[in-house]
């Protein structure tokens, strides 16, 4: 059975919603999945699963989630060769060039681990709407397909 771990950081609840959507889609694909909040999670959990997903928010002008800084710093030090990763997060287009930069930063951190990108990252403005849910379902399907390759 394919296994996955979805980690989220949230202030408003939007990224928990994103994580819930991804988790549900993984479960629907018969993936054994666990979902946890970033401050309660050590990135080493990714060493024991096939699919690694982070759902971060971007604070203010491009800042990473404060409660996730240790997680972010430690993630880059892991060896995740053979693992599939994906990043999906919420931000606010009000911040223009800083919109959802945490998604990019987490993608770069995963690349340093040797993990394989399983799907294009998803950036959502504020809370997920129906079109975003469809994007997240596609994102999840691509992650699962990459594991099965």
C-alpha cells in the first residue's frame, strides 16, 4: 500500500482546508495517509512514507510560517531520494510579488533532499474554491501516478 504524510501550517484555516482536501483525495486513491500540523511534526516523518506533502502559508511579505521554521530548516538536511513530494499552499494576491513564496521555498527545500517532484505546485488565493479543489484533486492524482511509475 502507498503511504503519505501531509503537513500543513495555517493561521486562517485555509491551509488546513487544503491539507484536508489533499488527504481526502489520497484516501480516495487507497493511500494510507496521515495529516499533521507543522509545529507538531518532525520532517523525518517523510523518511517513512512514499509521498511527502507540505501545505504552507506565506505570511506578510514572503515570510515562511514562524511555527514551521525548524521544520523548514531541518527538511533540507534529510535524504529523501526515492520519495515523491508535492507542495500546495494558500496566500493572498494582495502581496503581489510575495504571493505564495513559501510554496516555492518548500519546493526548493524538497529538491535539496533528492526527492522527486510528483506534481506542479499549487498556489491558491485565500480559501480553496471549487476550481482549486479540482486543481488539488489533479495534483494528488499526479502524486499517486508518479509513485506508480
